[in-house]
């Protein structure tokens, strides 16, 4: 009995270590610390006006824009994908259209997160995971 519980402790310890290691080396990051100040401020204003946002991802090493072959601003941590507070998605998008000066991306279909970046002022609406996957 003693041996079994000891082995279990060891296994649990190894698992915890594996999770920590994975979190530290994963190329996809939900940390907002690397974002430029303008995006940090925008996120702060959204939190202040609408409530807590859930960051999906910020920095993605070598990220490309789907279907375009161009480098994504996520590759240099100048973009953030996030979920608006529950029920506030439309309001947050409307606010961004009026207040955010960089890029704004809205995913439809099975994805519901919002993308903002500090690139040029443009917006797009993509459907990923559905039939209407945008090609431009
Ligand atoms: Zn994005």
C-alpha cells in the first residue's frame, strides 16, 4: 500500500512538471505582456467598459494569415485574439469600430473571438470552421 501511494505521488509530480514545461515552451501564447502599449490600452478600455475579456492568443511564432501566405501580426505579438464578455460581443465590436485605429477581425461560424492588431486600419470578417471560409 505504501509503495503504491508513493508511486502515485511520483506520477502526479511528473505530470505537474510536464504541464509546467509544456506551458513554458508552447509556441502559442495567451500572455498579453508582449503586446504593444496601444493594444494593452485598448484591452484595458474594453475591460473597463464591458467587463473581463478572455485572451485566446497573442504571440504565435511564425504565424501566417490563413490562406494568404503572408506573415500574421501574431508572429511579432502585435495582435491579440480574445473573447468579449458574455453577451457583449456586438457592443465590443461596435466600440472597436469607433475607437480602435488598427486592424479588426471578426470570426463567424464556429469561432466567436475577436482579433485586433496594431497594423493598418482595416477590418475583415472571416468564417473559419464553416463552409464560407474566406479566401481573401
Ligand atoms: Zn488573430
